[in-house]
């Protein structure tokens, strides 16, 4: 955001300076091309030259602001590492693992009791599974 404002200022200063130079040059040209009266050229006065000088000054200030803003941008400062100071120790993280085991059971077709899938006889009624 700050960069856009800086660029806008620089462009505005240069464009206003160019406008002053163009206006001053036009006034000077119109005045200088005016017909002579009794063999004397018209006196344009210091006005057009002052407008042109102001325009050139604005252009130079715009360029200076642009150069200054280019060199005054944000800087990154990196921390210095002293080889004499060891880096901080990192403690290992202990991960605990839990194993969940499920058993599959089947129902007895005679009494409806639940029995392990590996059983051959019902634990409730003794019937063959």
C-alpha cells in the first residue's frame, strides 16, 4: 500500500512538472511569435521562463522522491549466529501407541448366546456351532 502511494506521488510530481513545462513553453512560443510593433518585439516578461523553471524543478523533485523511495524500502535483518553458543537442545517427543483389538462373536442358533468365532461349542448350551 505504501509503495503504491509513493509511486503515485512520483508520477503526479513528474506529470505536473511536464504540464508546467508545456504550458510555459506554449506561452513563450505564442509571445515570441507575436508581430513586432514599430520594429520592437513584444516583451514576454519573466512569466513563461518562471513557469518552465518551476516545471523542471517539479520533474527533478519527482525523480528524487522516486530514487529515495526505492532505496528506503523495508530491510530484512537476519540474526547473527555465534558459533561459540550451541543451538538450543530439542527434546524428543514420546509418542504412545495404543492397539485396540476387536473380537468377532457369533450367535448360537439354538439359545442365541454369543460365542467367539473360534469356538466349536456354545458356551451357554453346549450345542455344536
